[in-house]
């Protein structure tokens, strides 16, 4: 059914050409009844070629050449309804393959050459005489000393103009398809960029949650372990430790809410908490010994750099508390020398077969180290982590590209 619907206009056009052809054949057959059968076959063949011109243009072109060859070889006169072959010329250039387009382009002048070479002028007179157009033919033939030139020009015009029209529509369709493809490509690129943006936001959210939760849990873990060694009678120290744990948990909860509430841009700490001194003070308040030193003249940091510096130092302190020796101080240095260099060093246990995999490969792709690297690289900074055996220490150093104003 779908095929019939697609072919319905072409079949209708072909039947119309067939009816016109049969009418002209019936008019001619009055004078030449012996040629009725080949004339009817010619009408059927031409209507078939017209029907195939849209869906099978190559077959229509081949059938046209067969028609012309048989018409010349049998001496069959020309008919007015053969003008319908212009539809074949249009179809080959409009819907044909590249080879079909070239073949049809060469066929038009070739057909004109064959016509002026093999077809006698009397054929044109007889073709038009029955319709009462002899006077028109006589006037047309007077346009040139040789009637063949006029016939060739008229024939190439009848076929060439539809062929050029089909070619123009063909190029128009290609231009429109190119524009549509470009629009689709732009939409796909926009979708890919949106997906990449969403993934980057997810990665930022994961890094922020890791930093906040990891830091607070590390502090709470240290406080909880230290509470085990308090004397039972020292209730004040136990209350202070529990108060520090509660404060750290409350601060972590607020940071998590801030992270989850942020969208798009890099999620920063709560307002007023980007001060690196306050971060160090918070770790000290939790009962950890931190030796902080600052060299050079501190400079105000833009919000983006302040957030990165805070998160990086927070992760460094978290790693120092998690992997450092209990009771050993954590050393924090900040150097303002054209760029901000943050260095955190903590004492670790001597490397053994049991601890070697843990402390000897600090650059081994942990989520915290990867997160710090990505943060620093996003602002043009860099990270270096290494372990030294004499004395056994672990050092993390970050550089942020801060320039003097």
C-alpha cells in the first residue's frame, strides 16, 4: 500500500501521457493504418519512461534511448506527445545518481545530433500537419538556411530547460540538507557540552563532599581515639573533647548544606570560613598540635583562588591527621613569593612491609590527591607529594599562581 501511494502521482502522470499519445496515434492511424501497432507501442513506452522518471530515473533514461533507437530504426514518425520526455530529462537531473546526471547531460546534445543526422525534415512536417501547424513549421524553418539547426535548438531547449530546472532543485535540496545537518551537528555539540558540564559539576560536587566529610571525620576520629586515653576522673577534659566533636560535626553539616545548595560554580566553604588561619585554628581546637608559619606578605585572594586554597589545605590537614603519627605535630608553611606555596608536613611511621604500600606511594591516585590536583590545575596551580625516610615524613606542597598587585 505504501508503495502504491508513493507511485500514485507518477502512474497518474504516465496514464495522462498515454491517453494523449493514443489520441494522437488514432488521428495518425486514419492516414497510415499499417503503422498503428508500432505507434501504440511507442505511446506505451514513452508513458512508461515518464512514470519511471522520479523513482527509477536511470531506467527511464535507458528506456528513452531504446525508444529513440527503435523509432529511428523502424522509421516511425515523431509525435507531439514525445515532448513528455522532458519529464525524463527533469527526473534524471533531479533524482538520479551522479552517473545518471552525467549520462543525461550527454544524452541531450547526442539526441539532437542524431536527430539532425538521421531524421528527415518531412517527418516534422508530417508530425505537425495533422494538427494544422504546417504554416508554423514553414515559418520556423525559414529561421535558418538549414532546418536541422532550428530543429536541434528547439530539441535541446525542450530537453535542456527541464534538465537545468531539475539540477537547480537538486542543488537546492543539497544546500537545505547541509543546513539541516549543520543545525543537527550544532545541537549534538551543545548536548555534548551540556553533558560534559553536568559531569564536571558532579565531579566538583563529589570533590567538595569528599573534602568536607573527610576532614570532619578525620578530626572526629582523632578526638574519639584521644578520649579513650583520658582518665575517668577527668570529666572536664572529656566534656571538652565531646564538645569539640559536636562542633566539628555541626560545622561539617553546615558545609555539606552549603555544598549541596551550590550549583554551577565551584562550591566554596561557608561565608567567612575561607581564612586559612581559621582552618588551622579549627584543627588545633580539636586537640591536634599544628605548627603554622607564614613567610612573605600575605595578599588578598580572589574568591576562586581562596576557595581552592582552603579546600586544598583542608585536604592536606585531613591526610596528615589520618596517616600521621599520633601525638606528632603537623607543620604548615605558607610562602608568599610571587605565588602562594602551601606546604604541610607530618611525621609518619617508619616504612615496613605492612605500612610500605600505604605511605610509600602517596601519589597513587587517591580521591583526595586527585581532587587536589584537579582543583589546582583548574586555576593554573600544581601539586607535589612525596615521602622522606630520614626522618620518616610525608610532605604535600601546593602552588597557586598568585601575583603581586
